[in-house]
C-alpha cells in the first residue's frame, strides 16, 4: 500500500528498472485497475497517471506475484520473503529526492534484515531518497546474521535458512568479506539463500 501525500491534480507513479540490470521488466503488464473513483491510465511503458479529481490523498494498492528468487525479482515462500524495492515501491512524480519510511507487517516470529536504515522500531526502516529505497535488498523470515565492522561502519552477512553455516564458517566468511568492505564507501549488506 502506497500513500501519495498531497497529490497533484494528475499524479504519476512509475515502477523503475532494476539497478545494475539493463532490462526493464514489464511490471505493468498485468495491471488491472480497481477502486471506484480513480482509474490509472498507462502513459508510458512503466508510468501510470491518475486523475486525482482534487482529493488530498491517494492510496495505491496492488498485488505482486513474488515467485522468482533472483536479483531482479522477488520471492515469498512459507518460511521467508526476499525483494529489492524495484518490485514494490512506486516513484511518485516529483518525489524522487524525498525520504521514505517503510513499515513491514510480517508473520509472528519473523525478523527483517534490510539494507535500508534501521529505526528504533524493528518493523520500520527508512531511506533518504527513492534511489536508495529501491536499491536495498530485504529479507524477512528466519535467518542468521553475522555483523562485522570495518572502519567504524557496520556490515551484515545474512544467511537463510538459519543454521546452514556453523558459527565458525560464518565468521570465516565474514573475515573474507571484510577485505571487500575495505574497498567500498557504503555499508555492505549481503543476503545468501543457500
């Protein structure tokens, strides 16, 4: 569910390409407009326009078939869910540089690991802008986390399913990853589905 604050008379929302990929998946191929008052009109390959008819808030809801585990797709299974934001987060026209807050509602007992910025609430994450929002992977469910620090920056190795690596193997892999982390400016967030 996306809430678009103070929409323009004609609000546009776009599903973007997958960062690091040169293919733009046809996200809108299966759009079936719903609702009673507002209907989206596709104006470009990945862009829809909604005539807001002067209302002050628009909520966009859609279903996404999350059945492929890959870098440019998402997967929801009984024991975990994985996605990057390109599959789920819309880009409202003119709001690319605006900060975002994401609140997850997950099954009882599930945890969340994300490249998004953590908050005091374990279900809430933030991003400073749209590009950061869609470029961060998120894993929900049960998993092991090995956190390590390089130059004061935290990095996470997240492994699903839990217990697939012994603590010693995870520490060894984290030590190897430290070498990679020394060469980058941002934090590294690595998710492994074994």
